[in-house]
């Protein structure tokens, strides 16, 4: 039940987001209509939808999407699905505000089967694509006049001529039942009975139908149906225990039984205990990896990105219809094959093994790599020592001939040492302050016997100083990387208006200071090519700095464009205590703090200056503003 709630929530939010995108894009094309079956395997559906939308928007930025959910569950309600599909399609006819779909993407076998049986005039000019589905289908029932639990439909090739609507293209599976039966007979030629496990879902009923059709080519084999439409899990387990000798078990699907009860993988573990000695094979991933010997099954993969490219190419002029059948492969469980002493030379094709026992190299991989690494290290060390010796000889000769260069080097070394000492002194002081608080109050809490209110206060002090220490270390790392030019800016288009609104909202929420943060954009939208992360870092640092020195005041973020200078201009203005005129030039120095008692490392403004200068801008304090402080920085438009 919790899983279904999460799935419904995901689809609701995804539909809401895509609808908002469509409303905010006045020149958008006709939308892509995505119709999902919503079967219990909903994770693959949701991930494919997300992947499809993300990749399609990279190919066509104007693409919009509508997502509809058929909410198909067990086969017991399959007579309702065609009506649900008809209702969905009715909402997207041409006269519906001109919002007819450019293409329809069907996710899941239920959606495909429901669409294929609509009237031939429904959406006949709209290209249709299918995925997460199989060509091994059946015709859906029209009503409950027939008992669905015992109904034995005929197989339908969803890519053939027996359906009204064929797909324009897609990526679909093709389960090879006969190949799996031949595999069973090859490995167990004495087999006389094939027991097939299927559940109360469309996929289970469809595969059972194709198995019943394929078994006709093997008249000497007896078919035993373990049908989830007619049995509960406990009844299936009881029937597994009663299977006759010389029986092989073929697993198809198992997610829901006749009571519409959904199961997770643990159910198949229970089934395994009921039939531990029966040779078991799988046409899908059911039971594979812990129970089944193996089987010939599709190479399952996420298809969202491929579908996005297929639909985009078709809508942009490449009208070649293309339906890709996912390749099948023979997959075997190495541990089960070994335990049952199965002769691998009898396998009908090249097999892919899982749970394979690692070879000597794989078992001792770390040791081998360690020995090799040690040898390489010794070799490199020897070469380094040789290189250092030759280098030292050359340096000695150069130093003898260049006494003036030696004095310059000495002066540079002394200056470097002085700067290092100053840096270590500042860093030691800044680190020691929060550490003293953390250690001190941790010791106090360790003594115990304090009221809860005091312990909560001590915890808050420890947490605050831990955050301060973490920010100090992050700032030091940023300073080091920026000064040594080890930071590369990643420029990409960015809507500055959206970014500023997101930053002010985030800082206002995280820094509940009593101040009012204001951003009143002059533009509805402005796209700037910049490093999105670093631009956010500069703005957040300036807003946080303003909050620190402002009490119950107003902090204003502003953005404008100076076409004459080719610069975008940002400013952060506060109504706080301000900055004395004689100290404005030094506020960007490292560890510079106007108020030594204020929280902070004194590195934030230095980091801002390094980042702004790295992208070719400037940052300064406005000397003409006296009602607080105003920091201004620029960014090249191009």
C-alpha cells in the first residue's frame, strides 16, 4: 500500500510539473502524450518516464508532455481498461483547445493492448510508440460475461495484423517460449511434464497463452498450469509440493494472486522451499539469481533515452518506422549449474553467467595489485632518486654560478615562510575557538546529571561550532584551490532571475534572522552564460554576510545589465551597522573581521573576490551608500 501511495504521488507531481511547463511556454509544440499502464513494477515505469522527458528536452527544448495513468492492476479488472483508454484519448482530441498530441508513448503491455483495440478512427493520424512491453499479447475481454479466472484466450502478435492499431515504432520484448522448452529438454531429456507458473496479471495471462500455443509443438510433453488467476500463494505452494516426477518448472511472472494480493520477491523464496528438487527455469527475472537454473530471456534495460531519440527523430522529419525487438540471451546461474552438475557443453548457445565463482586473479586481486603497485612504486622511487641526483648536481653547478639568484631565492623563501606562519597563526586561532567550545561542552555533557534544557543548549552550542568549523575548513579549501588556479569554471546558460529568486528564498528560510530579504527583478527572464554553482556561492556569501551585521532590517538583492560596459551588475544592500570608510579597502583580505566577536571565518569575502575576478568581473564596496553596506560585483555578459 505504501508503495502504491508513493507511485501515485510521483505521477501526480510529474503530471503537475509537465502541465506547468506547457502553460508557461506560449510557443510550445503539441505535447507528447505518455500513457502509463502503472503495473506493480512501477519503478521501471517512473525511471523510464523521467529519462524520456530529460533526454527529449535536450533534443527539443520546446517539447512539452502530458502524462496519463491507467492504473491497471490485476487481470480481474482487465475488462475496464479499454474504456479507460478511450476516456483518456477522448480528452486529447483535436477540438480540445488545439491540444492534440504530436505523438503517443505507451508504457506497459496493458496500455498497448488497450490502445490496439480502440476504434480504427481514434487518433489515426497520431504516431504511436510502445515500450516496456512485449509483442506476446492477447485480446482484452469486453466484459465480465465470461469467467476471467478460467478464460483461455488466443495469442495475439502485437506487431502483426490481428490488431487494429499497430505501433509506429518502439522498443519491445519477444519472449521465445519454444527456445526455453528446448533448453529444458536439452538439459533434462527425461522430462515429461512442464509446470508453468503465471500470476493474475495481463503479462502472466499473455505468457501463459503463448506457452499453451508453443507446447503444441511438443506433443509428448504434459502441460501443468500453476495459474495465479485460480490460486492463492498458499495454494500454489501446495501444488508445487504435489508435482509428479520428471517435471520441470518454468517461471513466467509472479506478482499478484487470485485475491489481487501483491507480493514482493520474498514470495518466490517460499515457493523455492516448496519445490527444492525440481529443475526450475525462468523466462524473465523471476526466481533468477537464487532459484532458477537459467533461461532464455530478454536483455532488460532502461529504454527512456532511446525512446526520446526515436520519437524526436520521427517528429522532426525522419518518418522511417522502426520497432526494435530487444535481443534474448541465455542467462545461467553458475552456482546452481555447478551444484546440479550440469554439463555446460550441452548449452544450445553462448551463455551469460551470474554468481560465478571468481578465478584466482579475481580472488587475490587486491594482493596482486598490491604487489604490482609496490613494484611500480619501488621502480618509480628509484627513477625519482636518480632524477633528483642528476637535478641536484645541475642545481649545484647553477647555484655556484648564480649567487644573485640564490639571494633572490632566499628572500622568496623567507617571504613564503612568513606568509605561511601568518596563515597558520590565523588558521590555528580560528580552528581553536570552535574546537574549545565543542570539547568543553562535550565534557560537560559527559559528566551527566544536567537538566534536559541545559543539555539541549549544550548540544546546540556543539552543533553550531561544528558547523562553524566545517565552514572554516571548506573556506580554506576554496581559498587554496582558487589561489592555485585549480578551479575550472563550467559555463552554461543560466536564468539569473530564477537563480536569484531561489537563492533569496533558500537563505531566508535557512537564516531565520528577523531580517526581510527582498529581490524585485527588473526583467521577467535574463539568460547569462556563467558558472551556476559559483554565482550562487558569491550571492549566498554576500547575503549571509549582510544578515550577520543587520538586525531586523532589510536586505536587498538587485540585478541589472549595463550594455555600455558589457557587464551584468549584482548588488547586495543592507540596513545594518555599515563599514567604516577607512576599513572598506581591507574587507576582502583573508581572515579580516570588522567585529572579532561576530561568528564567521573572515574568508567569505576573499573567496567572493577570487571567484569574481576569475570570471573577469570586479567586486567592491559602494562608497556612496551610508545607511548600511552595499556590495557590488560584475559579470561579463558574454
